[in-house]
């Protein structure tokens, strides 16, 4: 029975460590986003630019060295790879401007997705059991999407702030969960085996 107790302790310790690490990472990321919003956006842009260049090189390599694929597939891989490389280089050359454009595109995409989600919810209005809540959700989603898109740069700042605050809050909650899980673990392990 001591093996079961040891395994349970090990399992819960792994969960606690995972919760604590993920909570700490979220908390630190949220604080960084709050304290250095522009620098963190530029750093994220540079990370994406690195990914694009590496991904582009892989696609070009696939297009050049893949003898089993047909001609169009090879050309497609090379063209896609070159586009990735060019986008990555643009991200390196102008990281601040690229970060702003990336953020604006993200805000527009989120705004459009909220509008589309609201419209789709309206189409389900007759089939849904809760018409009032569906209608409320649809209207809020459409209005939120329109407001977000119309805000432009201010929408970027608002979303960035929401993400940062959310990360800080989630990080704190995860760390607290890791601590309280330690107290619950002792009670559970003692109840598993004598």
C-alpha cells in the first residue's frame, strides 16, 4: 500500500509543480505586458519574425529537395517559403511598425469574428431554447465587434491591457491553486492507503 501512497504523492507533486510553473509564467508575462507594453510587443514581433524566417527556409528546402512531390507542390513550397522569409525580414527591419500592423490586423480579425459570431447566433434564434439569452449574446457580440473595429489603435491598447490583466489574474490563481493543492494532497494521500 505504500507504493500507492508514494505514487499518489508523486502524481500530486507533479500537478503542483505544473500549476506553480504555469502560474508563475502567466504572472510574469502579464507583469511584463503591463510594465513594458511596447517593448513586449516588439519582442513578440521579433519572435514571430524569427519563426517566419526559419519556417520560410524549411519550406524553400522542402520545395527544392523534395523529389517525390509534383512540380506545382514544389513551386508552391518555394513561393510560400519566400513569402515567409520576406515577412520575417520586414519584421526584423521594422519591428515597431510590424508590431502595430500585426496588432491592428488582430483587432480587426477579432472584431470581425465577434460580428460573425453574433450573426450566426441570430440565425440560430428560432432553434435555440433560450431566445432571450441568444438574442442578448448576439447583439452584444455584434456591438462589441463594431466598437472594437471602430476603436482602431485604442482597441489594440484595450485588448493588450485586457490580456495583461488576465495573465496576472490567472497567474495568481494558478499559484494559489498549487499551494492549496498541497494541503489537499496530504488529506487525499492519507485516505488512499493506511
